[in-house]
């Protein structure tokens, strides 16, 4: 879902919770295996440039 670039924001918390808010308002939450895993996904996504990445 992140790689489509069709989201409002994505972020991570210290407890490795990732929250993704899609353009249509739907919210998804998951746990990442290691902290900053989701950051690397966003960084590698060409469609994600300029999208907010929130971190705690």
C-alpha cells in the first residue's frame, strides 16, 4: 500500500507500531520487525517523495 503513494501519511512509534492513513481516510496499523523498517520502504518508494513520514 505504501508503494502506491496513495496515502496521506505514514509513521512509526518507538514500540514499532506503524500507522498508515490512505488518501480515502482508511487507517491501517501494523508492527514492524525492526525499528525503521518502514522508513526504508518509504525512502525507496519513488511515488512517496514529499509525503509526510511521522516518527515518535
